[in-house]
């Protein structure tokens, strides 16, 4: 029964799409299949926030508010002068 549950789950990184929007390429965690892998689940659990690539407010991988913690305080938005 445990195998059946895993088959229904989707890749934690690409959400079952098979590609990573941020990179514009095939998801390396599921090899483009969109299927669940334990390594994808582990990566999402401990990933570094990627908000710097987009709006500096939301992480594009987990879709949650910026969650990185550095001494440079990257949560501050940098706008045009």
C-alpha cells in the first residue's frame, strides 16, 4: 500500500510538471517524469531560498515568503533610485 501512495505523489521540486520554471529546463530530481523522488522531497525540505532570482519576496521553488537568513539582510527590496 505504501508504494501506491508514492505513485500518486508528485515531484516536490517541479510539482509534477517535469520542468523547473526557474531554470527553464527538465527537472533533474525526477528526470522530467514529474514522479515522486525521495531526493526531491529532501531538497525541498532543506533548500536555500531562491527569491533573489525573481522578486526577492517569494521563493520560486516552494512558493513561500522569503526564508533566507544572512547578515546582508537580502529581504530588503532594492529598487531604482
